[in-house]
C-alpha cells in the first residue's frame, strides 16, 4: 500500500516523520485509510487521490456539496417520515439509512455547471480549505462563496427523497442515457 500512497500529490506531508502502520478509520458515511506515523500522529489518505489526482473542478464541486449539506439534511428531516414515506421511483419504504436526496429536473452537476461559469474559477479554487491532517472534508474558507452557492442552489433546485437504490443505480442509468 505504501508504494501506492507514494503517488499522492502531498505524500511528503502525509508521511511526516515516517509511517509506522496503516489502518482503516471511519468518517461519517465512509471508511478511509489512515497513516499512523512513527511519532504517534496520524492522518487520513485518499486511495483514489493516489491513483488519479483530483481536478480543480472536482474539488470545487466537493466544496459546493459540503456547502449545501445543511440544506440537504434539513430537506430530509422535514420531508421524510422514516418508516412511512415511500420512494417515488422504487416504492421502497424510506428509512434513515436508505434515504438519499435527489436533485431532479436539474441535476446537481448541471446546476453546478450553471453556477461555476459565472465565477472566477481560479479565485473560487483558491478559497478551498488547505489539506490538513484528519480533515477529509472539502469546503470553502470564504463563507461568502458558500453562501452564494447555497442561494443559487436553493433558487434553482428541486429536491426529492428517493431510495439509495434509486439514486445510485436507476436514476444514474437514466441520466447517463439522457432520459
């Protein structure tokens, strides 16, 4: 694994004084690799980042998703009665663990593309948080940018609660086919 991790664009900072071991840690909804350093400190490391460095646009998009996380959670809590509400696509009963919030009419990617073309791309990218140990979240350090994106999102998005299966397979397939 170390030979793969050495491809990370920030490998020197990630390895610090040296690596004692590698483990897996849990962060929110996903697991990630953790580098345990000789000096007792540790940090997360992205396996995907080691294979393909993220593009600037991907980083900005991640920061935008973080900016609207509160909106998404609020929508879910206000519009889903867990154990009763049904997915409009699969008809599955929605529970906290199988509920996703879908952007319909205008997908998140299409809405993001409308917003980003109106922005100073390099300036926006410069306002993304620097990588720090054990901070796997990508966000805007300039609250005005986050607020602007949330406003744009809320003005241009239609949301609905769907099942995980609908969001990750059925709707993705339909979107890929242009339906």
